[in-house]
C-alpha cells in the first residue's frame, strides 16, 4: 500500500462501510470529508477528533496539537481538551520525550486547551516517534455539508502548502541552503506560527459560514474535492485564485511537487452563501487574516478546475513524494 491516507474509495470500502450508527446521541459519525464526530449529550454538542503525526519529525508535538484543535475549530466548535498518545522507539531519549511533552503543553496552553490524559510507551512497533492526539470540544450548533447550496462561495484563508513547507524546512534544513534569502527565512519562521485556524474559524462561524474544512493531507484541491463530495454538490475551483506564498512555490519547484496538493494545515476552506461572503472577507481583512474566494458550488456533481478540467480525488500527499 502507498504511504499516506487511503483513497476515498478505499476508505469507504475497507473502513466506513463497516460502520453503522446505533446510538441516538451520535449526530455526526465517520465519513469522507468529515473530520469530527458530534455527540448530543443533552446540552452543548460534544465534538471529537483524532489525528496522528506521521510525516514530520521536528516540531511534531506542536503540529499534533494544532491539527487536532483545527479539526474542532473547523467544525464550528471550541477546543477544550486533548488526550495524547506517544509511541517511542527504543532509540528515543528521556530528554527527547521531555522536550516533546514541553512542546505539546506549551502549544496547548497557548490555545487554552488542557492536556487531560493519553498513553506513553516505548515499542519496537515504530522506528521513530509517533504522536496521536484526540481532541474534545463543544459547540452550540452542528454544521453540515448537506446545507451547501449551488451558488455558495468557496473561500480559502492564508495560503496553500503551509504545513508541508514548514515540515520540509524543519526536517531537511540542508536542502534550503542557498535557496532562500534571509528575508524569506524570516518569513518562513513566521509561517511556523500560523498553523492554527482556531481564530479564523471563529470569525467564519460568526460571519455565517455554512460549513468549514481545514486543509490537511491532499492539500487545497484535495480538501475542496472532499467538501464537494460530502455535500453532494458540484464545484468549480479557480486554481489561479488559490494563494500560494513565493516560499512555497520555491520549495515546490525544488522538489518537483504540486503546492495545491501539499498538506496545508493552517489554511481553512469555508463554504458561505454569496450574500454573506463579502462581509466575511471584510471581517478577515479587518482581523489581518488573508482570505480569498477560490470557487463556487454548482448544481450536479461535477468537481472541476476552471482551466484544467475535472479534478481528481485526493490521493498520496505531495509531501511523501518530496522525501
């Protein structure tokens, strides 16, 4: 099997088709393009998500916190707590584990999230440290992809390939020597502080977002495809409108990879009605968060890019092709 996420078809056939909801408390279960489960516990809705970090080494603790908190925020929820599972190879040191835990605690504290449990062990089942985080949040309403209507806008915040760029910089610093200027290196270090979408998800929800989706493996085009598929709607994406930083374009050229399909935590996709879209973009601008309309949902089920034709479903992330 290829390294990375299963294809949507494999996920359906091998995993999702074997799952059936039987409890009345479960309002949203597992599905393609659905990152969070939602439980109705006769009060606020409880939002749950889990994700491992397998493609990064340096800064993996911070990434683990952010990608899980991002899932909760993208569902319209407030991240409250996380449980952390850490699987360590025998080559890891006590100092290394201590540093990872300090990193995890620091990032969680910065998001006002408590670390409430988990599991830590040394095992020969892994050859490098694997961190998996389960996040718990709360929300007052459930967002559904099925509420997307033809004519709704697709909006993207920040830029494509953010997380992939940061991972490649951290894990392969020698590859960047002579490629970037000192100014660009300073910009890249700032990118490392922009992997959270918690703030912009709050703004998007307040502005009337129909549904939101954080951009992870498969990049912007993969996430857009998943969103349209989950909605059962068509989607036209204008790739020329997708923002990509010059730094990401340089690294994409260095490795011969597609920035539009590069893992992109830190970027958020939002479906919003055309009448509310301009006000939301204005709210993002006022908050200093770059955001742009990159597409529109349509009737039917065709998912395509305006200049290049039909989009392919997400497959192996470009990050794995760069290594």
